[in-house]
């Protein structure tokens, strides 16, 4: 016994076509609703993860700001006394070259 869905001997009627269209529209609408819900859930999870990381790194950011401000103050003092400016010329002797 052979079963064919759309055989020429048994063409689909208008009621069957309408039912197929309704089922297709319902499936597409459900897929769009599911994707919208999934997008909202992912956005909420991402926001919570970002807020958690931001909260956990606040002390580290504070220390980094303090360290950089101390480093700038130290650089300002060092430029007066501890930095030598000038040029260096390296002379290579012929016997040193291999």
C-alpha cells in the first residue's frame, strides 16, 4: 500500500488548504513570540551579569584611580631631579662585529 499526500488523484480541497495556512501562521506567530521572550530573557541576564561585574570591580577601579594619581604626582617630582636627558651614540669597533 502506497500513501501519497498530494497525489493528483486526491487533490487538497480548500478547507485543507485553509487549515494548512492557519497552522502555518500559528507556528510562525509562536516562533516569533518565543524569540521575543528569549531576547528579553537574554537582555535581562546580560544586564544582571554586567551589574554584578561592575559591583565586584568597584574596589579595583578605585585602587587603580588612586595608583594612577599617585604615579602622576611621582612623575612630576621625578622630572625635576631624577631624569637625565641627552643623547647616546654607540660606536661599534670593527673587531667587535662578527
